[in-house]
C-alpha cells in the first residue's frame, strides 16, 4: 500500500453503528462501541406488573409515615431513665434506641421507595449526550427544560397519584421528627428558666451540715454554700433543682458594701448570690476575702460581691443575681422571694 493510500484511509469519515456509536477500525482499541440494544422491563410491557410496583412504592412511603409517627410516640412514651438490654450491645436507653430505630426506618423507607420507583417505573433508556462547552447556549438550556418536562412525564408523577400522594405525605411528615427534637432543646422560659426552687419563707440550709443557718453561723470573710429548705440529695430531681438554686452566702463589714440597694437585700452584712456563673453556667467556688471578689474557675470571670455581684473581669456579661434574705421569728435565715433575675448564662436577653 502506498503512502497516498495510507493518507486517504486516515482521512476517511468515521463510520457509525446502528446506535450512534463509531464502528471500530482494525487495531483501534478506543473506538466507541455504541449502546447495547434496549431491553424492556416487565413493568414496561405489563400494566399489572406496573400497578403492583406502584403499590410497593406506595407501601414504602406509608411505612415511612408510620415510622415517623412511631418516632413521635416514642418521644412521648419513654423516659430518659428507661433502659433495655440488647445483645450484644448491653443496656441502652429505651428512648434513644426507639428514636434511632424509628427515624432510621422512616428515612430508609423514603429512599427505598424512591429507588424502587426509579428502577421499575421511571424510564431507563440511555441517551447519548455529546460533550459541549461549559457555557450553555440558549438552545441547550431550552433542551434541558424540555428534557425535564419529558422526565417528569415519563416518571408518571402526575399520572400515578398513589405514589405521588404517599411520597408527599412521607416527606411532609419526616420534618415533624425535627420539630419534636427542637422542643427538647430546653424548657419554655415562662415554665422553668424564670424560676428556681427558692420562694418566700424558705430557709437557707447549709450544704455541708444540712442545717438551717443563723447569722451567728456566718463569720466575716467566710463563704458558705446553701440550698433551699426541703431539698435533699436523695430527691430524683436534686441535680436539676440545685443547678439553678445553688447559692453562696458571704459576710462582710456593712461599710464595705458599695451598693446600698444590695446591702438592703442582705442582713447585717450577710449577702446571698447565685453560685451559677452568668457566662456558661459553671459553679463559682473561689472567694477573695480582702476584695470580696469571686472567681469562676472555668473562664476566670470575676464578680464583685460588694458591688451587687458586678462583673469586673472576664467574658461574663451580667452580674450575679442576688437572693433577698431576712431572718425569721426563730432567728434563721430565710428567702424573701425567688431571684429577681433569671440565673445562669445568656438567658437575660430572652427573658426580659
């Protein structure tokens, strides 16, 4: 064969097969082999099989809805303290196990239904898409919208109402799980965060001796931790209650108290403040007698108890709430009322 024959053969137009692919030349290992013949599925040619597949898809979506209902029911039925033994995991929370199981089934059922729908009822024909520049031409964009409309028509979304309605129902109910979880982010302000276990007439009880306090029990320069009368460590909700009601009592010379309104809420130099830091809620335990400053050990927020619990250093944004106290007829310290401000961190702006 001459060189002219070789050049003529190299410049021959590429032949294409019946399905649009290029016919392989001898020795060309990368020629386009084309698409295989399309094989119809049973649901494409048998309407009874298609109807059965439609019911199966709908069943998956209904299962998702039932699982979502189970998720919400589990949240209401089980307590955080309930446990169950599951081999080989061991003892786990009934609530966590039920929430995870039902939510997992709900999401899996939606996915399984969508996959079964696509594999049995949506069009499965393959189409060749030629490579094109990144920027689409108006014609291409129009073709995309046309393909979308065609795909929507081939999916049977408008015609197969059973699938459409059950899928919409399943997807509409799944977000209800998140709504229930959001409800558990914290108590409603007007129910819990605005109030503690302190009330008018409740005595101040020493946390160490479990005895009510008298003025003579507190010396100048001392720091004493107290709890509301009637609160015992054996109570099932003790930790939750004391997390808001923990109070520290200090005594200083009355002339050392800078804030006179704060002094009026005390008794002969004895003042009571919340022990909960207003930064992130750590318990305050460090007291400097000479300056009357208390220090939070977590992030070093410092408060001046002689000046109404004012913040003098650190990231805390608000003073420590003060508990107004008095002495009852038997000579014991008692609360005049609950705290006038919510205790703890960051709730101030949301409460006022």
